[in-house]
C-alpha cells in the first residue's frame, strides 16, 4: 500500500521529534521540513536524512502530493497555519495546545468537519503505553467509579515568553484525564490559583481544581520552579487506586487493591455520614507495559484516521475540550480563584457561508 505524505512545519524543539517519527513510520513519507529559519530546518533534514527543506508554507500547501501537515510552531500560530492547510485540502496534526484560544480551536474544528478532513491534536501522552493501560483499566471497570484524580507535573522549567505555566504544562494533564475518563472531561466549572513569586509577569506555579462526575474531583499541580522533577498521577476508584509514576521506568504503574468501603447506593446521606467506613487492604500489582514510542503510535493513528475516514483518538474536539478548561482557568485566575464556568466545547458545524475566507499566512511575520 502506498504511503501518505506529510510535511512537518516548525523545526524548533519539538518538530524534530515529529520528523524523526514520520520518517521511520511505515505509514508515512516525510515530504518536507518547513521552518522560517532555513538553517534550523536544514539541521533537522540532515538528522533524519535527505528531506527537502522549505521556508514558504505556501509551497507546502500548493504541493498536491502532500496529504497532511504536522504543525509544531508556537501555539499563537497554530490557528492560521491549520486553517490555511485545511483550506488547501491537507489533513492537519497540531501540537498541543490546539490553538491559542477556544474560539480559534472551535473554528479549526468547524472548518475541518466542513471540509471532511482530519484535524488531530498531538496529545502525546495519550499514545504512551502507560496511559493506554490506565484507560483500559478504567474502561474495564477495574478501578470502579473514579472518585479523585491528583496530577503533579513539576520541575525547573523554562519560563515561556508567551504563555503561563497552565497553558504550557496543564494541556498534558488535561488531555490525559480527558482521554482516560469514559466520556471525556467536560466539567461545568473549574477554579485555578496561580503564583508568580519571581515577578515574571505570569503564573509560574499553578493549581487547578476540576469537579467532575458525581461528586468526583481532579486536581492538577503544574510548576516551573520546582528543583525536583515529579510526574505523578494518582487515580482513586471505588474498587482500586492506581498510581502512575512516569519517572520510574521499572514500575510506572502500581495498582493498589486498597480503598475505603462504604455502601454509597443503599444508604441515605445522613445514614452514610453516620456509617462506619471500613478499609480494604489488599495486594499491589504492577501491569507490564510494552516499550513503544508514543509519537510512533500517534503517527500511525493519524494515518489510520485519514485512511479510515474517521476521527482520530485525540481529535480536534479533544483539543478543544482542553482549551475550554484552560480558558476557564484563566478567567478563574482573574477572580482570585473563584469557580469559573467552562463554556461548552463542541461547536455547531457552521453552514459553508459562515466559514471564514482563506487566511493568508505571512511566513516570516
Ligand atoms: N507534545 C509535546 O509533548 C510537546 C513538547 C514540547 C512542545 N510542544 C509543542 O510544540 C509546539 C512548538 O514548540 P517548540 O518548543 O518546538 O517551539 P520552538 O520555538 O522551539 O520552535 C518553533 C519553530 O517554529 C518555527 N516557526 C514559527 N512560525 C512559523 C511559520 N509560520 N512557518 C514555519 N515555521 C515557523 C520557528 O522558526 C521555530 O523554529 C508548541 O505548540 C508546543 O506547545 C509539544
């Protein structure tokens, strides 16, 4: 079967990882690397071997042999590049976060749907063996109903010029939670508290609280100022609790057959309050995980979605749900951490006439 053809746009920090994985994918032909900075693009082309280098996005979009683009440029440029690519008939993979605002993301989702093209968000963690296993365990009922999720993603991070720590790091946690929860993550409200103790002008430490489901809650802690790196998620269920420590390759996942027992269904709330809870103390086990690179699986999923004319696992709507929560978190920061409403994430598909005209992307702007 012939391969699909893809160009990678953006050859900075993350673009080379996409280029390497598309280059080695059985599904893809890497057609070109595009960056405003020719030297940067050339370096990546040399690393992956004999790939044309382009500085004009228009040249990629005008090439009828190219089926798709993978956008690894800064978030503020995602919307315009993606819309131009969709309008040129290309399927689009976009790095996280999908766009710089919810409105932009909604427009991208609408245009892709209208044109019948695949729009996929590179929510990389959703393609890791650990997250796939967590999703499988939750879907199979192994953890029971989810009661809480506690996610910590902290390290000494680069203070980004254009985004705060929520927009930089929390897309990872939010996309993972969205993926592992049956039905996705669609809270009505969120609250966020941020701190900027170094006076950088943006939150460097962030705490995000997300009520979801029937009384359940998720908490996300993101931080650029921590000298120790922690990548940990605890997922508590009515049957079992799972701990994911992404920095412990020997035992990334631990499933604890321990928990608090209380009959949630048959007792009234006053009876429940008075009832004695009991603690179940069982075994701990660690699921075996295959060693596969997330971006290789992600590239495969992008190809299968295009060939199968179906939505990919992390489609534009998943990216939009993440943007909706990030925007609500931003509003919550502005009201001292009070709850802010999360606006409905899924746009109506507009009539053709409502879709904005082709956007010219100023390469070099
Ligand atoms: N999935 C992940 O785990 C992960 C990790 C890191 C970064 N990212 C995401 O990847 C994206 C890029 O981040 P980065 O750290 O690589 O940024 P970067 O600044 O290192 O690189 C961006 C590159 O894009 C180029 N560029 C900018 N506008 C362009 C345009 N119009 N046409 C062509 N090239 C253009 C720049 O010259 C630069 O080389 C961001 O959205 C970021 O959030 C994702």
